[in-house]
C-alpha cells in the first residue's frame, strides 16, 4: 500500500473531504439541477461491507460525488431523496470508488479527490500517443478485494464515459472471486448537466436520475464472460439497450 493510499484510509480525513466536497457540489446536484433517486429504499437493507455497486459512467467525478451524497443521506435514514445536506455533518465514510490512476494523479484537484476513497488502478497505457485498453493487474485486483472487506465499493465496468463501450472483464473476475452483493445502478442526465470531468456546468435545470436496482442473482458456476454480460445488461449498456433510451439517442446526436 502506497503512502497516499494509507492517508486516504483515514475515516476522519475522508469525512472532512466529504463534508467539503459535499457543500460545494450540493447546489449543482440538488438546486441548479434536479436529482431523482429511485430504489433508494433498497440501500437500507444492505450490509456495510462487501457490496459492489456497478454503474454506467457519464462524467469523471459528478457521478461518484452524487453517489456519496446519496449514501450519506441513507445513513441518516432518508429513503426517497437526499433533501437538505445536514447528512454532511456525520457522513457515511465506508465508501471506496475505482478510478484510473492516470486520471486521479493528473493534478492537485484530482489528488485531493483521492482522499475521498479512490482505489487507483492502471487501466490504460500509451504507445506512440495511442491509448490502449487493458485489464486489471493482480495488484489492482487485490486493492479492490481488500476494500470490499470493509466498504461499499463503486465501480464503472466500462472504464470510460462513452456510452455503450464494452465492459472490462476485471469487474466480472472480482465478482467471481469475492462473491460480493452486486447492486446495478443506472444514471442519466449527468452528461447533459456537466462537462466530461463533471466539475463544470453545461446546462441547468436538468433532471439527474440515479436508479438502484435489486442486487444481481449470479450463479456460482457462471463464467467471467457470463457475469460480465449480466452486469452490462443490468446497467443498461448491453447491445439490447443501445437504442432504447431517449437520452442514449441524444448522447449520439
């Protein structure tokens, strides 16, 4: 474990980061835009560890920040929305999220966001200026496995904000090996409201939706490929969902 990772393990420090980031981002999520959370009541029945949230991805940071708002609100017994942000007084800090190391170490602001519980993984490498996809290496897999032992973990199987990009087998491999509770999440509206990084407004008055589905029932004998197909379908990023949603059509116009 690196020095930066050890610092990010502090619940007290993470709580301070959540409070600061939460106060700054709350208006953009709940006032300038309208957040609707569906299936929030399902989160109350989950254990506080070994839960893996798998979601589609629309911005680098606004997606994760919104999840943290919701999880903190759940800790305060909210069931249908985040309401007023008094939940930031005592946030839920047992949250980690998987993010590309290249993104999280690019500048001082992204390094600060690392303190919110980032699990940094080496997802890409560049050769002759071209970015190439690759799977998780064993060290990155161990990071995520350790995080699941004590936390809720958020991951984006596609590893990119491009809609309908193929999922990565690393997520399915972790599910196969660790058998966590897998909660699919579908988000929409974020690509319209924010820029790609999720830190600058593009439009106001956008409806942001976050839908938590029932945990997946995954067979113990399922292959990595079968698990990945099940996950991608659940987060509505499979081929069968490609042209169903209006926001999916708009994203490609």
